[in-house]
């Protein structure tokens, strides 16, 4: 697998990362909207500027399974699938992109653990 560190690859990487931030939040929202049968107006997107944290959330309740799947999907679509593709193509830039995206999705993947309710 080849990864050449040059200005073009670095620029391409950061352009993809910035665009993927928007796509990441859209994937959350579109998953919740589609599986939760919500309208686009039920979604809210934004950035918490103090911490530079982008976010997406529903203004209406949704089933917890739908919520969790919406949390999982960006890491799957932007992290795991590109990882597999990077190995198939031998593309180092795509590999690093997938690693970055998987790490970025880590918090959402831990959410089901943090919000798990004990069985009664």
C-alpha cells in the first residue's frame, strides 16, 4: 500500500475531511429521518462554536434503536466501508481517511454503552 506525503495529497485529505464533517452529520439526520419516519424539519444541524463541535439532533422523539442506528451509520459509511475499499485498492490516502473517520465516529459508537439501561 502506497502513501506519498506531498502537498496535493495533504490538501486532498483535508478537503475530504472538511466535506465529510457535513456528510457525517447529514448521515445521522437522514438515517433518523428515514427510519424514524420524521420530516426534515424535525432535524436540527449546527456547530457548537465554543468547542468547534458539529452536531445533528432530532427535535422529536424517536425509537432508541433508530437513534442508535443513526449514531452508527456515519462511522460505517465514512469509516468502515472506505477502510475496506482502501485495502482493496491499495490506497493509503483512503486508508488514513477511513481511520480518521472511524475515530471521529467513536463517540457515537460508545453512546449505546453509555446510555444502556440495566435489564429489570
